[in-house]
C-alpha cells in the first residue's frame, strides 16, 4: 500500500501537517506513517500541546511509543469529525526510529513511501527551514517528493499548483511526478518560468509545454512567463487570479535555492511563504 511519511515533534504545526497528510492520503488511497523526529534543538522539549481551535489536545503524560499512538487516535477522531460518516479513514502506522539517519534509511528502503510531509519547527518559516541543514538532509536522502507544510495551512484540496521548471530534458518527468501526488485533485497547474531572458530560453519553454501536451492528456496545465519585476519581487505571480495552494520546485544546490527565495526580496514575501512547498527529487 502507498504511504505518506509524516514527521512530527508533536507541536501544533506538525500536527496540522499530519492532518493535511491525512487529507491527501484519503484521495490517494494511501496510508500514513507517523515518525517522531525533532528537527531543531528547541523542538527537543516534548510538548504535546493544545492544537486545532485552541481546545483539542491529547494526553501529555504518555511515553514513546504511546505518544505516536495517541496522536494517531487523535488524527483518526479528527478525520471522522471533518468527513462524511462512512468515509474510509487512511490507515495509520508508526515508525519508532527517532534519529534522522535511521528514519531516512527506513524510508529509502521502502517502496511504499510516495511522499514525506514535514512542518517547519516552531519559529521558522518555510524558506528558512528549506535552507536548513536538517531539511537539506531530508531532501537529499529522500528519493521521493518532500512537502513542507507551514503553520495554519488550510485542510483543503489543492486547486491551483505553481511549478517552477528547470528547463531541461527532465521537466516533463518532474511534472508527471507532481501529478502523481496532486493529479487526483485535478488542480490547475501553472508552469511558471521566472525572470526569463533571451530567445533560447523562450524556445525551451515552448518546447517543454509542447512535449508535455504531446505526452499527457492532463488538460489543466498552462504556461506563464513571469517577467514583470514587481510580480517577481513580491511573488504576485503566486497570488494573481486564483491564488496558488502549493508551490513546487525541483531539488537544487543550496545556493540556487537561496537565489530562488531571494527573488521575493520584500519583507512581506521573501521569507513568509504561507502555502505548502513541494520539493521534487532531482533526476540523475
């Protein structure tokens, strides 16, 4: 059975990321594996705290592995409250590994895991976490897409997903990898080429879209060239028309990733992404 691996430190935002994973799993017909992973020194303090609507919580006295089990029971109950009666609950299992190397080894050795879901540690935004050593280890070792879910992400179907292509021969494969996760939700997929210059680059953009449309029957994918400096610097391209629910990029060296986040160089936009970020594993 397909599985979504969810990293949790029992913080409210990691619990919300697990709720988001349960929603994805329902549509994908997948199970959820909970793993207790601490990604910052601050999160090492176990605090099974009040979550969701300020009132729901689970037993803070239980010890490992009961903490994961209690969280799984809470997620099952929460899923039942937010779905129609009789909706199949994604099966939940537990991985007792706690060291990041052991956790990633178990994922890399599993053919069932199709996605890793993780929340930034408390006090970190998506961009800062994506550039951290902990997140880079996860992305480098994963071999599957990694979805970073920021705090307060709404539990809803992704209706519009932005994809920033690398404009190489692998982009069609990357789009297919994205659709393997979100395709069942049939979102609009906006392929966004940012700050492109030169005829050669534009020719590669056209070639990418032509190649994909020839190889796929997915009809809700369209292309947008983002050249307006204001749109780039304030990331208006993620909010124009129907707001994007998810941003997708390809695994890349840390410096390239820093350059990407620096595109949005205003305090409001640069390091304050409020939508999930999916990082696809590089091919080759």
